[in-house]
């Protein structure tokens, strides 16, 4: 009789494995999942089961002879997670003889808690899987399964890993380059005819105002700090109001609008041309005289207040010379993070104010300064030519983001060649403007400057025929905009794209890229400009994904493409090992209505290519700076820490190789997991 009962019990267990319909109705066990942090890298995953009255849950290991189904945990993790030992029970296990099974049994009633410890080894920790279990009462048994997933990205440790891979690159070479440029512009502004004559004038004012040298130096220092304050504080206030009232998303939108929209870019272009004409002597741009007179009238109050208003007077009087320089510094810094304009303006004003303070401390230095004269106007004219060259950068950004096609690379280069040729002729004395003094002879410094300018012009000329001009890659339109590029013509005529989803060879595309008629990748790289399309092709080709967050107005993006991507080892890996997806965050092309997306970041509707992928970058990676490179698997998860602006070619090759290595590991792990599921 007992043998018959055991046979009946075995049949009952087998039948429960096919009771799917019943399992959807009865849920005697409810599961909850929690995460407990043990250390910086170790966590404890808790699986808590609440068991209804009269039901019991079988343990993970059953005594010999018991044919019930034990509770099993099947894990699927990324390569950045290591399982420590196995799942352990934290609850009391009941052991008793089970009449129907005819054997000893191990089970839980009321509740059961299980624990699995893990160690995090990278920036992309993900843990998910399935619990297979059987639960019974006195009359029936049900086989069930429960899916689980632990979201570890919200932990402080993982946040720190991600922040290191995002915010850290922003403070790298690109920011320092802008700061250094701002400092150089600050010193250059001192040599303009509006400012240079005021150096000895203002210093002598402070020195003669008191016989007490200490007091004079204090006032001079106050003067210098006031100059820095007057240039930096208004910028900080404007950004602060935008940020704290509108939030970070509003601040980002404002800066993105300033950097890429045609209205501010066209306005900046016209302003630069206007200031250049003023530098050439066509007219003089000055602020209302009432402003200057009012500030100057308060200088006589003396003391620290008088020093402050002396700084106000300097800022107002020198506006015609420093205005375009300040505009250039501010506009360039808006292409980075929202706080960059404050830092760069501080750097500019500190360099601008430093000589005033130093000459006040060491007045004997004034005797070594060159006297004012015609050379100051020459400096102003030279700055005018530079303003013309830089001004066309703004027109180029608008042209690229809106695809007007009016300022291609060769036209842009032609303008620069003509501009700097005229500058060289001016330095040689062959061109003269209205306010210039006669050049009786050519000085050695002036000759050296002229030679440098003509060398630069000669360097530019091969660019008209397709030369990459890597040193200027950040300032020139992309090479793909050239009508006459022999290298590209030969390459395009020699190869015809083959779009196929089967039997894919290296460097082939699965289908014609969306937006490929007006968006391009450099150096003949084949890729996509739509995330979903590129990801689908990566799955078809079983390749990892290389995401390039870029922009038409991104100076550092062009420099990375020209100096790093062009390297044969980098090109080989991008062509053969990855599916490349370039996402332009500033492109103004409108999307069809069915492709509009509502942002989970700011709740706004994104209707253009640029807004869609700018929001995608912020939402998924918590960063809005470009260039930004991400290596992803087929689930859209990071393979390694993202990379930003970095001209180290070896580091970029290592970055790409690490992504491929991690991708292969995950593929092997997924294969093992599928085999495990199949075997179970």
C-alpha cells in the first residue's frame, strides 16, 4: 500500500509541472526582493517568500527518496557581478516525514528568506533570473516560477563609478584648452588702443592718491578684483537665474539654443563682422557717454569705493576693444557645461586685470613699457582680421545644423586663405587703413609675424584639395561637405554599399541608414545615425555597438575624428569590430510625428533629431557633453566606462579592445545561461 501511495505521489508531482492554468489562479507564495549593502563592493540579495496558511514551500535540497521539486535559483548577471558562494537559507527548515511522498521532506511554512552575496567589479552591475519552486497543501501541489531583477545602479557605489566615467572627462583637456585660450585673449586685450594707455594712467592714479604705499597697493588690488568681478558676476547671475529657476534642463536648453540655433549664430556672425569693421577703422563702437561720465564722477570719492568705480570706468571705456573678445570667449564656452562660461570669464578677466595690480605693486616696471603709438592701432587691425576668421565659424555651425549647404569646407577655407593673406600683406605694409601710421621700415617682430601668417596660408591651401588639416579640424566644416575630395571620390566609386541581413561581411550595413543623405561619418566609416536601426544591425551582425554622441558645432568632435579616428588601428576596429552609430545632438531636422518622444527627464516632447538624442544621452548616461563615446551590448548596457575627449590614440585603442573583450565574455555567459535553462 505504501508503494502505491509513493507512485501516486510521483505522478502527482509530474502532473503539477503541467498545471499552468491553475498556477495563474493560485499564488500561495508571494515574493519580495531586497538589497543590502555589506561594503563598497559587496551586496547581499534577499529573497523573501510569504507563504499562505496550510501551504508549504519545499527547501533547496530534499532528502533522498523524496521526488518533490526543490526550490531552485537561476541567475543571469553581467560580467561586472561575481556570485559569492551559493544561495543560503536564513529561515528555519522543517524536517518531517511526508505520508504521501513516503519519505522525509524539508520545507518552510509561513515564510522563507534566502540570501545570495555578490561582488561588484565594474560599472554595469545587473542581476536577474528565475526562481523555480513547488508549493503544496494537503490536497494539491503547484509548480511555479518567479522572475527577479535587482536594480543596483541606484546604489552609491555604482553612482560613483558612473560619475567617474561621465563628469570626470568634462574637466579634462577640452576645458583647460578653453581656459588657456581665455587667458591668452585676456592678455591680448591689454594691447588694444582702448586699454593699453590706461595701464600707466590708472596705476599712477592709485600711487599718487596716498603717501602710504600699503594703502595704495590695497586700492590697486581692489581695482584688479573689481575688474574680475565686473566681468564675471553678470555672467554668473544670468546662469544662476536660468539654472535655479528653470532647472538644469532649462539651462541646458538655453545653452544648446545659443550654440546651435541659427538665430544666435547668425547674430554672433554679424556682431563679429561689425566689430571687425570697427577694428579696421570704419567707425567706432562706444557705450553711451552718460554711462562713462556717471561712473567717472564717482571715482573722486576715493577709498575702496573710488577704486571700484575706476574699474567700472575702465570696463566701459574699453568696451569697443574688449567687447568682441569677451563675446568670443563666452560663445565658445557655451558649447561645454553650463558652468564653463563662468570659469572662462573668470580666467579672461583675471589675465586682463593682473597687470594693473602688478604694476601698482612694482611701479618701476612702468618705465619698461613701450610708449603708445601707431603699433597699438596695428594690434587692433590684426585683431580685426582674426575676428573675421572666427566669425565665419558661427555661420558654419548654423549652416551645418540646418543643412543649408552655403558654406562648404572649400568655401570656408577660401575665405580663410584670403583673410590671412590680406593680414600678411598688412603686416608687410602693403595694405594701409585710415588710422594707420606710415611704416617707414619693417621691424623684425613684424616680419616674423608676417612670415608666420604666410606659412599658415600655405598650410591651408592643400585643404582645398582634400588634405585633412588635422591641426584645424575643430574649426573647419567636416571633410564630407567638400564637393571636390579626391580620396572620397575614389573610395566611393570603388565600393558600392551592400545592404543585407544575411551572410554579412566586415564593414557592411544591414540596410540603408536613415538620414544618411545629409549626415555622414568621417574616413569612409559605414554606420548609422538612428539608435534603433543601428542596434538592430548590431544584433544581426552579432557585434557590439559604438555610440558617438556628436554635434555639428562640436569643435572637439571634429578634432577627435581628425586626430584619433584617422589612426589605422582605430579605423580598423571601428570598421571591423563595431556597428558605429553617430547621434547628432544638435541637428535641427524635424522628425515624423510618429517618431516624437516624450522625455522622461524633463517631460517635454522632442520633435527633432538633435533634441531626441540629446535627451537620450542625458536620460541614459546622465551627461550632455560631446564628444562622448559609449560601447554597448545588444541590451543597450555599457560594456566599459564611456570615453570623452582624449587625443591619446593608444588609450582609445585600449578602450575599443576592452569593449570587444567584454562583449565576448557576455556572449559566452549568455550561452552558458541558455544551456543551463535548457538542461533544467
